[in-house]
C-alpha cells in the first residue's frame, strides 16, 4: 500500500498493488482515505510473460509527477519484463 495524492484534492489517497496468486494478473487499485474507489488497472499480459518465474504478490511501485504536468504517474516494477 502506497500513500500518494492521486485525484487533485490535496489529500493523500491509497494505491494498492497485488498479483493474484494463481492467475498471475497484476492489479492496481486506488482509493481515497474514506475508502471511496478512484480507479483500478489490471494487466494480465505483462505478468504472464514471466517465463515460469513466480511473481511477487505485492510488486513494488512508486507514484510521482515525473513529467511536471500536475498529475501523478504510477510506475510498477514488473521484475524486468517488457510491459
């Protein structure tokens, strides 16, 4: 779980990353501190290309305004995959 401001309201939100253990699907879920859903993302293809390696159940991520446009970008470490 990563605390980060995601929706422009100046309050911290929560970003969760996980991989479903048996399906190897990457999921990101963003919620605000009230528990209200903001957005989600799932990427089956990138994780399934691991070639037999077990994925982390909580892949590391970082969130920051990398390009200075005022919106937070999210980067997830997929363990060297070409996603």
